[in-house]
C-alpha cells in the first residue's frame, strides 16, 4: 500500500513539475522579467539581433523550437551541464559560440524566473522589430565633438576685437601727431627741441587730475585681470584630451545602455573610479568586431594591445579569457595608454565610494551628462547645473567644477538623511546621547535639515592630508 501511495505521489509531483515548466514561452510576467533580464542578462545580451558580448535574443523562441523547456532552463542555469545532455541544438551552440565568446555564466534563476525573462524578451523583441539603424542614437546627441571648432571661433572673435582696438589707437595717435604738427606750424612751440618723453611728462604735469584717474583705472583693471588669472590656475573646465582610441561614451552608455560601473567598476568600492582594463573591453569586443562610427580601425587597436586575432577569434600565444592565464602574460604588445582627464593635487583626498555608496551621488552630479560625451571631459559647472531637472537630487552649483570652492559649496547645500546609513545613524545617536551634542543637534535642526557641512564636511582634515 505504501509503495502504491509513493508511486502515486511521485507521478503527481512529476505532472505538477511538468505542468509548471511545460510552457516556458507562455504565461510569464514580462514586467518582472525586465528586472531579471537587466540584472542577469543585459550585460551580455541584447533583445535585438545585434551582438553585445553574446548573440542577440531576437527570434530565440524559434531557434529553440523542438528543444525541451527543461533543456533550455538547464542551459541558463548550468550551460556545461546542459551540454553534457547531448542535445543536438545545445551542442551546435557550444561549437559555434564557446570558442569565440566562452561559456555563458551560470545564472541563479528559477524555472519561473526563466519564464518571466522569456516573456520580457518576446515583448521587447516585438517592440523593436523592424527598427532600423536610422533611428539608432536619435536621442543620444554627443557633446565634445565641436569643442575645437568653438574654441577656434572664440579665438577669432578676440583677434578681431584686438585688431579693431589697435586700429583705433593707431588713428588716435596719428590724430594727436597731426595736431601737434599743426600747432608747431601755426603758433610755434614752446617745447620745441624737447624729446617725445619730455613732451609727455610736460603734458601729464598739466593734466595731473586726469592722469591720476586714468592711472587708478589701469591699476584696478590690472589687479582684476591678475586676480582672475590666479584664480584660474588649476581650473580646466571643458578640458578634453585626445585619447589613443576614439572611444565614445555616447554610443556605449546612451545607445547600448552600458552602465558606468561596468567599466569603472571600482567607483563604488575604492577611492578611484578606475580606468577599464583591456580585458573589460574584450568582454564585449571579442564578439563586436566592427564599430558603428569607425568600423574595425579603433577596435583593431584594442586587439593589437591585448594580442587578439579577430579573424580566428583567438588570442596570440595565449589562452585568453577562458584559460588560466591572462593574455598579457604571453603577449608583448604595448598597453593602451589612456590620458587622464581628472587629476587632483597630491594634498587633496577624495573617495569615490564614499560619495557613490554613502552619499548616493550619480556620475552626472560631478561629471555632467556623460552619456552624451564622446571621450571623457571636465564638464563646465553651468552645464552640470542645467541637468537639475533630468536628475532628481542633483545640486546646482556655481563655482568652477572640481575646485575647492565647488566642493565646499556642495557640502554646504547637500542635505543628509540621518537614517539613510549606519554611518549617519551612528553620528545622530552620538549627538542625541551627548549633553553638548543635544545643543548642537537643536542648532542643526532649527531649519529641519542637516547638511554635510554640519556633520564635519568643512573640516580641513576631511579632504587635505
């Protein structure tokens, strides 16, 4: 009797399992699938036919037609285990893609979550079906391409202004000379025989008040110009150095929606945001061998730096990303030498992770509309302030970008939610539990807000060694 019940229970369980996963292409929640796709799949797959770091998913349902749902789910959860099943389609995928892209990373998703992902993939593919390259990047204008032209135009304007001033001065001097010549010819000259310098001294003596006023104006003007020049030392707004590879933030971030921290992965973990290694570039460009703007020329520079043969899809004298050794261990090519855009003085301390994780700042708060740039640049402060409506929480500032006044202004305006992190909550508790702290807390909370400055953000030792 027990054996019969066990068999019935087993049969019911199998039927339930098959019923649950029998239709991975139907009944999924596309909204939930979008979040799962972005978290697990989007770094390598597009929902279109385009290749990112792995084949696009447009038409994936038709391609997997005839393969069991269980095999598809196993392929996502454990690709190598799926290959061991001997399924012909899985075997063809391994032979076609693994030599070029490597094994797909196993994803920690359930069968129901796979169903949700596939529901989203089908919806997204339907939405983009038929869309051509004509609309690609329509909302992704680039900033920085015309900097050289605008700078040249500005220089031309100043040259014309100076030329006009020179002509005016020359005409005025000629008029004075003619007046003096006429005076000598008609009435005689009491100062005849004097040098030009003596004549000027004599004129200044007769017009002391006028000369004094002109002198004060010139001194004030010189002091102002000098002060502005000194305050501009170390200020490089709009600075955009040339790079060894024509990388475009606009294409990668805006069009392809690559997250900033995919390349600058240490921004939330350390002081420095970091420059991506060539291996990071190869995560995508092992498959993407032709760029939208420059074809194979610029991507070819990446291959030359790391030692990759695009024709065969293999590394030169090395095992590549799928082996145990990095390609650079076997290849003597020159690394890519990126030019730094931001460079703080040695006596200044700045921590990216503190601002990103604790402060909750977006890249745009300091670097401007990065997804519209070509190469990296220092965004002018008014350009960053103009983004206040696009990025909630962005603080519009007035001081030049990345200067001390800019940092102090931000710390004076940035409000803190004391319950937003353990760090701020600990400071809040110390203020409440300390008798003297209660007075400070009451002072801080008079305007019902606490800023970074009020929690020590203006202390010299916070930012200076």
